[in-house]
């Protein structure tokens, strides 16, 4: 097994110390930081996202793999920053809508999107329409909204309408999710996408960025 | 009062659990609750008490003070951590004032929203203390029973220990289950049978399943009861939500109707449930239908 495959395997197993060690080893072998990121860390994390989507692994495995990815990233980041070359797959801004404090699903989406190479900003919970629109105006290419209550999912449509009014429809895409949200709901409020879980969110984000 | 709760269950009685306070407050007041729900409750005592009374009139045997967001990690994003004692005490007192003689006031311990090491950053001790500090104001306010729901069964076990260390009141431990390709499991991947066995081992007096995703279709809730029964011998609580919401004519409609939920009740009881109810998205109509179904089974 070559070093990059070993990195991906150890990442899948959630072995942070091993991933850190192998990442350094890969660099010492002369493999570029970009290559280690794409074919070591992102490759491993993408598999984890797929396994999560299939219910083969659950939240604990995703979070342990995320820690392993962070350990590898800590080694790569200074080099990537210096070369300034690595482009993310897209800028995503996530948030749980106004009045809602649920965050676990949203956090898993953030982990998997970062793991797939997206640049993710997580605004947190209880996020107003204004804050989502501001993020869109500041360069977000995808806005991801999460809601878990029937009473708060109603805050999704105003965000989509506000983006339209700001002339951003089509330029900034929206994906929605949350246990009670459905494809039917997404279609009826004009969201560009809907995802049932973090793994599916990655697929949808790639599709919306024309990367599928 | 609290003693008699467990005796009633032991004698085979079936009780109706309280509804989802956030959904009901917004439905009945027709308004969005702004900010932290418990702060809203304390600032709108009349509206809160009217919803409590409406639930009991609809057939609930339990009252919730809506304190599931009063743990320190939940209060922190709202800057309300130092108001914890006061928010819990006032919520419980408001609920106590209008809890009918034959109903039980539940001390609803807050979900933490954080994870234990190594998955997250919290130690067992930190989680224990975050549950422990909620107990004194609940006891002062006069709760009859404690209840705790968490995504991580281990955190429920820690909460049960905190309750046991400070009170003899009964405690209901509730897992959240999600139906998926590998059956009915918690977010952590633990199946319903194992998770229920764990709670029996941890000392829960009643073991339950709430919320999560076991109502699409609603038949998954019955499967959940059966699996819980295989894992433990304690009285069981089943409280699924009303299914995935749909937007129909600009209104949010939950597909599991009161009648559909009510028709599951006899099956839940036959499979071993002693406490039945509905979670997110259920209305007073659902509660009335569930209550009628329970009475019909007597």
C-alpha cells in the first residue's frame, strides 16, 4: 500500500496520530502537499462520507475521522498557505435557521464538506435571514440551511426570497436539510437542493458546483 | 404522588405523555418564539400556562416545564448561563401552579448538545456536573419525576446517576432512534435493544424512544417498541414525531394524522408500551386522539 492509500485508510479508521505521522512521511517522500490533501486526506474522508450515507458508519466514526483529517491538515496547512495554489471546490456557508438550536447534523455536513475539499464557514445556530444574505454577499457560493422543527423550517423560504431580491438567485445556490425537511418541501420553496445526510450533502454540493 | 406513578405502571395502566412544548406554544399562540424558549416561557407566563392546561384537558397525564434547553452548554450561546437556576425554577413553578392533581410534573433535564471524549471534548465529570446543577432548582420547584433524552445513551446513563445521587424520584431515560439501512439505531450507531438494555443497567425506571426518525412510516415506531422490549424489562415510553413535514397550500402539514397515530396506540400497548405520546409536530388533536385510544383500551 502506498503512503497516500495508507493515509486514507488510517483516516477512515480515525487514527489521528497515524495520519499525522504518515502525512509528514508523504511530504518527506517528496509528494506535494496538494497531492497528499487530494489523494490522501480528501480521498479518505470522501469514503467516510459515503459510508455514513449508507449507514455503514455513524456519527462517532465520522467525528473521529474528522479529527484524523484535522491532524493531517495541521501538517499541510502551512505549506498550502505558502504556495497559495490549492483551490477549494467551493465556498459553503452553513447555519441552523432562526429560532432553532439543533446543530449535530449541520456539523456533520460541515465535516464532510470540508473533508471533500470545500471551504466551509459554519455560522452556528439561530441564524437570521440577514446573516445568511450577508454571507452570500460576501462570497458564499452555496448556503446550507438546517432546521429540525416544523416551526423553524418556515424560516428557510424567506432566506431564498431574500437572496432572489438581492439579485443572487442562480449565483448563490441553496441546499436545505434537517430531519423533518423533504425534497418536496425543498422544491416547493425553491431551494436548489435537498440532502438527507452529510454524505448526500457532499454529492449535492458537488452537483451544484458542476463537479459531479 | 411520585411513588404512585411507578405503581400505576406496574398495575398495567397506560399513561399519555406530554406533547412537544415548542411546537404547541407556537401553534397555540400563533407566534414565533423569539430567542431562548425558556426565557420566552418565563416572560409569557399566561400563554405558557394556558398551553399546559390545554394539554391536560386534551388527556395528558404529564406536564413539561419546557426546560430541555436549560443546560449550561445550551444556555451559553444565548448568554443565559448565569440565569440557569432562576430560569429552571421559574419554569417549573409556573408549570406546577397549573398541574392538575392527577398529573405528573416532569423535571426535563436538558440535552447537552456536546459529546464525550474522544469523539468530542467533554469529560464524564463535566457532563455529570452539567446535569447535576439542573436538579436543585427542579426539586425546589416541585417536580414529581425526572426525564432525560440524549443522542448518546452514555450521557443518559450519566444523567441517571446524577439524579440518583440527589433524589429518590423516578427517572425516565429516553433514546432518540433513527430508522436506516441497518435498522433502528441512535445517532451513535447503537441499536434499540442494546440502548434500552444499557439504560436498564444504568438504573432508569422507565425506558423510552422519542423524536428521532421512527415515523416514516409510522410502523417503525412499533418495531422500536418491540426492540426496546427485547432489551429490557422496564416500563416503556414511545413518543415518535408526526412524520416528515410537507408544504401543502402554504401550510406545513405533518403526514401522520391524529387518527393514524391513534390507530398505532393499541399495537404499542400490546408490544409493551405503558407511556405513549407524540413528539415534534404533534398537535392537541393528536394528543386527544391518542388519549381516546388509550381510554378505548381500558
